[in-house]
C-alpha cells in the first residue's frame, strides 16, 4: 500500500489517501516521488477512480461505500470480496453490489465494527479495454 502525495492524486484517487494498487504501479509512483510506502489501512470512504480494479475501505459504523467510475453502467458486472487479514465481527461478507451509470455501491451484510477493506473489480465485456 502507498500513501499518495498530499498535493498529487492518481487515477482519480485523491492526494493524501492510502491506496493499494498493483505492485508495479506502486513502485513507479514511489520512484517518481508521488507516493511513499505505507503500512496503514486503505483510507475508508467514497472513492473516485478511473481504474477497473482496486481496494476500498468501509469505515467503522458503516455498511456501504460508493465508487465513482465513468466506466460503470447499470449493466456492468462487478465483483467484490472482503480483504481484511482479520475478519470483522459483524461485517462478514459482501451482500450486494448496485451498479449505476458512473458509479456503484458495495454493501456488506451489517455495519462494520472496525474499518474493513474490500477488493473490487469491474469485468469488462470481452474485447473491451480499460480507459
């Protein structure tokens, strides 16, 4: 995981947030001085991104999170799974993913008792490529 520079965002993620990207992207951002390595959890809350996969955090006391992404339509196929190292006592699984035009919401089965992380991906129709 990396902490993005406070003055620079990446792929729609706001500057100053902790995000998890693929290893080569993180290494490139660190090498360019646009991020630093972080051991902290992913910053919980709504995310705007142009990526077709990622990790998002749901804050303690919440049961959903919104990801804004221009690639998403009401017909999009999206997958999501909890990715915590230790299971939360109440938020045990992704209950529903609701796509809309330009965003989607991930719901877990109950309010989290602590911040939780969720890995998600947008399945692009065969023959299409990410923006």
